[in-house]
C-alpha cells in the first residue's frame, strides 16, 4: 500500500524501543502514534501546528507531532502522555491539572500537560504566572481552562523543584 | 485560590451529602493520562479511513471530478460522489424533525457553500484517503457568491432560533419613544463565528447487518439515534451511539451533519468499519456556526433614567437553503423593565453553511448589543452604568409580567461591584491611566440565560453490597456531567459518590435528554434524583414490611436514607444498612426508575433565568491602540450549585468566550469567492493563555423552589453574556471611542478622532 516503499525506523516510545516498518513516507509522527501504534492519548486538533493538542517530547524537547514526519525521526526518543505516570502514580503535572481543574473536555489536555512537562524540565517555567501564560500559549484550550492550567503549572513547577532539592540533598 | 463554599440549601440537602462540595472530576485521571476515549481514538479491526473532499466555491455546480485518478491511487478503496452515493431513506433536503436541519450528503452536484462535501474518498490508510481526495481535482461551474448585505437576499422569517417567534411585542413602542426625554439609537454588528471545539467532528461507524454502532461526539444521543434511523431506514433501537467523552461541543455536536452521515453510509456500503474526522478547515461549513448580525437598538429614557421604550431589531444571516437565525433581539426581552418592548428579526440568505446554535445562541450576540446600548443610554443620562441598570431592574419578567422563579441579580450586582471596586469609577471616559501610561477603562454588563428543562429518564440500582449503579444517557463535553450527575445521584441515594457507579454517554441507556441549552445538569440530574428516590422508596418498602427489620411498620415516609442506611425518622438509632435489608429479603438488588420533565403548570406561572453581572477592566496602549483585558469579575446566581469547582470553570470558560467575542473572534469571507480566509486556528483568533487575564467568578447563593425539584439552573452559557458588553464598555471608558462592531479592533481605535 501507500507508495509501496518500506522504510524501517527505530523509535524509543515511552521507554520502549520499537522497530517500525513504515510503508508510507507521508505518515506524520502524530498519525503514526494514533493510527498505527494506537497510542491515542496524543490528540489532533488542527494537523497544522496551530493548536498544540499533539504536543509530545522528542529527545526531551516539546514538538508538535503533526508537523514531524515519522520517517525523519529514526533513533529518536519519544515521550507521550501515556508515558508520564509511573504505574498508578501520576506525574506531578498530571496531579496538579486535576487539583486545579486545568481542563474541561480534556481534549487539549495531553498537549497542555506535555508542554508543561517540557517547559518545566527546560527550567523555563519559573514562578511568574505571566511568563507561564506566555510560554503555554502554543496550546489552545477552547474550553477556556487557562486559569487552572496556569495554577497547575505553577504548583507542579514548585513541587518538582522541591523534589529535585530533596534528591540533591 | 480558595473555592467558594456555597452551602447547599437545607430543603434540598440530605445530611452528609456530597452535593455542593467542590469534588475534583471523576474522569480526571482518564483525561490527564490520555486514557479518555474520544471518537477518533477507536480502531475496530479492518478499519477504513474516509476523507471528505470539499468545495472551494460558494455557489454553483461541480461539473467534473477525477474519480479515476483518485481510485488509481494505491490504497484508495472507493470514491463516493453524487453518481454512486447509495440512497437514504429520509430526503436530506427535508428537515429532520423535531429540529434537525437539511444536510448536504451528495444528493446532487450543486454547491451551496464553501467547504460543502462534494465527494468522499475511502482508503486503507489516512494518507491514501487524503491524497485521493486531493487528486479529485474538481471543475466547477461558478455562480457569484452572495456574501454580504448587498448581495444577500432579505426575508421575513417564520421563526428564529429553534422555533421562537420572529417578533415579540409588549406595549406601544412608538408611544414609549414619544414619551421619552432622551432616545439613544445605535447600530451594532457581530461577525460570523465558528464553534471550533478542539476535537474535530469525528465518527467511527461499523455495521452488523442492519444494526450500526457509531462512535461519535454527540450532545443529543436519543434524538440522534432516531435521526440516523430515519436516514438509514432502520429502527431507532438498531442505532447505538457511544459518546463517552466529547472534546467540546458548544452546540456544534448537537445537530447531525453531512460528513458524518456519509461516513456511516460508506461503512454500510463497503461493509467495513469507517473512520472519518473533519480537518480543522472543514469545520468552517457543514457543522454550523454563529451567524452574523446587524442590530439596531432604540432606547427611550425618562427624566429619572427609566426606560420608556426598548426596541431591538436584528437582521440575521442564514444559508440559502435552510434557516437558523440568531434570536439576537430576544436578548432584550428578559432583562430590563420597560412599558414598551419590541424585539424583531429579519433574515438574510447568504451562500454559507447553515448556522446553528453556538454557546449562548442569540443571547451572546444580542446581549453584546444591548449591554453597549445600555451603557450609551447611561452615558447620555449622565448616570453610572450600574445605577442605570438598577433603575431599570425588572421585578417581574418585562414582557409577560410573570414572577421570576428566583432572581438574585441585585446581589450579583452588589457583590461583583464590591469585589471589582466599581464604586470609585469616574463617569467620564479617558480619565484613568496606569503607571506605564496605558489608558484604563472599566465597564460592566448584565448576564442572563434561560433555564430549559428537557425530558429525561434514569435508572437506579441499589446492589447487594450496598453500592449503586446509576444510569442515564447523558453527555460530558467538559461541563463535568460525570462528576455533578454522580453527586446528585449519590445524594438521592444517601450514599457517598465513591459508592455510586455512573453509566452514561451511550445511547442504550435511559434517555438522558439533551446536553445543551445549559439544561443538562438540571434535566439528567432530576431524572437521576427521582430514580434514586424511587429505589430508596422500594428499599424502604422491603424493610418496613419485614417484621425482622428495626424499620418494621415505620411506613415509607417514616424512613430517612443516609450514609448507606435507612433510619427511622422519629428515632435515628433504629435503622439498618441497605446491604442488610437486601440480604434478608434475598434480593440481589432493587431498581428504581424515573421519567422526568418540567411541570407545565409551574413553568407557565414563572419566568426562569440564571442571572449575573460582569465587570471588566481593560488597558489600552495610547499610541498603538492595543487592547488587553486586565481583569474580569463575574458574579452569577444560578440556583443551587452542585459542584462549585466545576461551576466556576464553566463561568471562566464563558467569560473567556465573552472576551473572545469582544476582541478576537471573526470569520472573514473573501467577498469575491465567499471563501473563508481564516478557516484555521492561527488566523481565526481564539484566546490563548496569554490573552486571558485574572478571572474571578463569584457564586451568589440562590434558592429556587420552582425551577425544578432539585433547584438547579444552568451555568454553561451565561458567562458569555454580559462579558462582551462589559469589555466593549470598558474600551469606551478607557478611550472615549464607542466601537459598535465586534470584535473591537486596534484599527477601530486608531482611525477614530476621539482616540488621537
Ligand atoms: S494538531 Fe498539531 S498543532 Fe494542532
Ligand atoms: S479542556 Fe477542552 S479544549 Fe481544553
């Protein structure tokens, strides 16, 4: 099918190394995750890099997976929303989103959370809500859960900084 | 931020009830881990992908499609065009009762708007279907697009919105205007807006003989089953719709649309499951929008600043082939007292997809104009805008004279003004600046939304282990139904929410009514409440008739349900657990049911609305005209609050939609082609996080003994109303410029003489 080509790539997804035989060069990372690997936590809102719903981490950096061709990512390490929690233990950002009601319909939420995780780990968040609002502005939430999102990122950032201090001590 | 703990009202409350508590969402973990399943997340075996090809012209005919090229593309399985589209059992050019629209499902080669489906390509992969659709290379016979006032066709509508009269009159409007010492008259324009729920409309359909299972986001499960059954010529019970999570709806997932019907049809034709998801651009056409309006208001005012006349006219757009007109002028009916009120609507046909209900239909656009007009009238009278509204406070519903079922609007005004710090506001515009020299303005608006109540059914099963199963086919599109409905259910059963399993979001359950019109919590909630009470009554009957029970002989009304036990009302120490009662009766469960609707006698005797007041602060760059909303404070009274955390989120969402209406959103059509030039999420502006200021929502306690037996009103849409006007009025107060066209833009300020 597709262009009758076969291209094998290797990806580490949520810690699991996978060899993927791609039969089509047009497949985006987003469609690979959703339609071929059935990792549907990552959402498609626009397919154009305009909404952030498809945000995942590639080698630790936030990207819009709808804009990345899967074939170009051979060897990459990918973290999706499914890979954040440790068993039943939620990642602090996930827990903070629940506590602060940082979502309504939940459709933008995987992207929001991945963006938040990315920007916190980049050391970018700080404790200035204004800056967090700016940095989280690549992720649209049509429900308008922004107040809760900002509060959640602030709290998770504090929580994670605290853990890091504890771990360092 | 601490959550408001509005205490639930005693007569509605069981001791120890969770209702009224700010519980976090029950679906929270699913949503933050990516495990909540939206329609397009389903992958039945053997799935095919469908992609719609859409028209790029607004009017005309498709004269050629390169079906051969599409079919020749590897992976493409079938191409559906008007030439081979299988028949439907219901004529798509006829409206689907009770309030379905005409749909565009390849019934012929005509094009009636941009982004109308003109073919659908089905393939083994999404990539192949997408490419196949691109290869169709349509040829058109183009007719000029009718896109504006000049080219559109005006008409007198038979009705507006969903079945409302186009004209409502009270008193003599011309006499009222003649009696006025001052008449404020102005024209306002609101733009076309598109719902743009984050989840594009999607469907996964699979047939088994003449039964079909449909995964789709859906706000009206029972109605949709009946409509699909009519289109496909099968009994309604053969249609199963699964809609456990909707990625936002805002009205756009309440009405059937062409692409989804075509995908279901393709699945039947090919006898394989088919998945279709609209692209973002394709959501600007076949799935409804908020039509454009031109509104005129005339306000007559007497010496004391009281209205003598309120005349609201609205010209509202619809498609060339169907009608949904924003009931915008009706925004002037419920709010301000006046001896004469007239609301009138006219229609304008354009080459666009048919509009539909979009969050706060009518009231969003209508209150935008009304609240600015009220501000202008206050200004003309030299009155504070809040004082002016208080001078025109309606003690009864203005047009009908009916008493309100409850109305704590005065408290909303007072609390909102206090929290905002309104009392220091100078009357004159352009008088406040911040430390950086930005112009500051304060404005306000009144919020209002009606309280519909939809018929609904529910089933309550008390189980042998003392837990319960509650069932109703409701829809959670983000409002928090899974949580709030469980709280209501638990309260009715005298159980903890953790002990109550709630099944919902699938059409095989008892009909949970419509999730729209801000009426879902009240409608499905009352059904659950009554089903729970029915189950408890049956359980009590078992116990009170059993000589071995400590409740023996207490009689049904002599028994109270609490914390999983029934007690005697006159002696709380005598009682036993649900599990004990069931065990002794040898029962595995006891089932209660309910079928609920609004009591017509109560409804006809009362006017029922949620109310609120919104206060806005904006900052405007004096050189660039850039506008930022700095603060929004809303105070809302909506009857009994089941979950303040979720309700606050609904208010915030509504207020953000209000800010979006005031300053961001507008679909812009190319006048030559009718094509929407910003049909995406980059150029069609919706607020992002940085656009949203500090928000404050105050939950004003309100006891409503009439609206329904659980005292619940709606909260989902009211936040938009009032907010739009409040922001526009704040812009005037900051700059002295009255902008009467939404959204308010930088250039509106820059070209104005007052701004310079
Ligand atoms: S789906 Fe990738 S940014 Fe919207
Ligand atoms: S929670 Fe619905 S779009 Fe963000």
